[in-house]
C-alpha cells in the first residue's frame, strides 16, 4: 500500500443540522495519526467557501447554485436522468434556505452523490485544490450513486473524492437492516415493536454512537485520498465497506480490533510510530 502526497490541511465541514455529531472528538481521534497536519473544523461548507470568495456572493450566484442543487435531486431512483424538467421555484427556494441557513434541519432528500460533489468541488478556492488538502463534509441529506448492474440509484453512507461527502442520514438509511426486518415488516408488525425486537442490530436516527461510527468513515476518506482505495476486505476493520447494518456495527463498534494489520501499520507509519 503506497501513500500519495502528504495531507497538510484536513478541513472538516457540516452541511445542515446534525445531532450527536461531536466534531472535536473526531479531530482528537485524527490527531493520533495526522500529527503534522493542520486539522480544523470550518463549520458550514457553504458559508465558509462563499464568504471567502474574493468577489463576494451575489443573489444571482446563490440562485444559480440553488438551481444546480435541485438538478441533482433524485426524483425517481430507477432513472439515471431525471430529464430536463425546469426546477420548480419552491424547490429552488428550499435550496436557497439550505445554503443560507446553517442549522437547516430538514434532511433525507436523495441527491446524486457525484453531482453534489461536483457542486461542492466548484466552491473550493484555487489554492486549496491540491491533494495536500483534504476536504470532508458531513451532510444530513442522503447521497445516492447509480448502480450499473441493477440500473437504479442506491443510497450510500459516503461518496469519496474531492471533496469527500459523508451522510449521517445515510448511516441509518443506506446499509440494509437485518433480514428479519424486511420479512416481518410486510406482516403488519408495528415499526416500534419491530425496532425493539431488533435493538442493537441496526443504527437508528439520533443514535448516540454516531460520532464513533463516523470516525471510521473519515479514515476511509483519508485512505481514498492517500492511496486511492478506501476499503478493506476484513469485516473487523474500520475500512470494511458495509452493506448491512450488522456489518457496519461490527466494523465500527464491535470489532475485535479497530484496523487490520496492514491498515494499522500504514496508520502507524503515518504517525511516525515505527
Ligand atoms: Zn483493513
């Protein structure tokens, strides 16, 4: 496993209101390995990058940005192209609020993850568009990517790239719940009873373990940028690409160890410990 350019600036952002996210705990966690890097929380992604633009932000620019965001909403998960339908003003107004209001509480709209990533990437200033800068955004919206095999969008926890996006709603919604959930749900068993029966086997909204889980996804984003490969085959390793809630819980919370030997050695080298 070869490392790419050294990351000198690691920038964390949020987008929308996210409960149970302790950014300072994530920063302390990263500092174990990224000792020479400047790790900072920059708050809301839009506010940070729009306010640092030399020419300021015009209402026209915000309007255009809001329209682009609407364009990347997925209305029909079975269609790759949502057509050239003109965005409705109510949708554009929603996106304008999302851009302007830092603690925007609405969550769960499904966006094309790579489309969203392109929009965010376009807002990052010239001098931070180098691979020694790593930008990671936590969003409360849902990210989808198109699957060529079954020709539909699937929700994802994360979309890695420049910048990397991690969806806190995706932690709950993207990996599948235990099979019993899907077998028993159509039988009319009330959701709360079913959730009670399967307690501990999936992550729900408002789960206090969210920060601990997100540490692993941030490490995946770092590996993507440093090596091009964010994933690992070892189900106990935090880099395991979980498709089921039970896999996510094992990799991020209940594993026998945090990282497999090879990822642990990479991180230790990064920290200068060996
Ligand atoms: Zn591993």
